[in-house]
């Protein structure tokens, strides 16, 4: 399957070729529409005038990076917090994987190992880590033994639960419907 999100074609192309852009998109996929989160790495590269490296972002002046994130239209609803989070993730990539975002999943033998590596990133709780493992497995061919189990329900074949399942406008609609059902169920369950 060729991954393709229903976003700007240039932003989508960047996600397909740049592991760092994909990871930054996942970092930003929180409290904003996923189209915003996953197109922001492209907007960031446009504002910088080039595709940044993890080392560059890790070492970037925090105040200047926050300004880049906050410039209208802001890259995220919480530009300061997310500029900081992206820097934290990039620093970890530099420290543990020599600045190579693909090093996060390169050479992993099991889904559990992959999940553990992703979950160790700043801001990646269990659910976000499972979604990223599912995204890597379903759309990018990163499929160590047991990856579906490690991804939990997000790894199920034929599911429409997260960005891992979005390849076109129809699948986006199905994921949104699933999320609305879950919200409604949670709301109904909370009223009991």
C-alpha cells in the first residue's frame, strides 16, 4: 500500500520520504485535526527554507523555534509546548539514534521492542506509541514479529481507528466516524 494522507500533496510526499517528518507529524497529532498535524512538518520545512535534520531541530534556539511554530498560521494550537516537544524528541533521536529518525525502528526484532522504543519518546504514551507502531506497520512496511499485537487494536487488519488506517478521503471519513462513536460511548458511559 502506498501511504497517502488527504492533505497537501507536497506535505504528503514529504511524509512518505522523510522518517523525521513522519515522526514530527505524529508528535503534533494531539488536540488538532490530523491534517494539520501531518502537514505541519512540510510547513516547518518551508519556513526554514529546507528540510531540517533532527540534529538541527535539537540544537535550534528554543525561542526562535517557538516563533517559527507560532507564526500564523501556527503549526499547532499550542506552538510553544509543541516546539519544545519536537526539540525533546529530536534530542533523543540525536542521543540514541545518531539523529536518524529511521533508527528508531531500524533493526528491531519484535513488535514489543518497537513499541518500547516509540513509547520511550517524550510525549508518547501507550496509545500514541501503539498508533505509531500501527502506522509504521500498515503503511511503511515496518513489520517486526508481533507488530500487530504490540499495536493493540490499532494493528488490526481492516480497522479504521487512527491515522494508521487513513489512505484516502473515504478512510479518513471512516476513522472520524469511529472516533465520534467512541466519544459518544464514553460520554454515555460517563453519565451512568
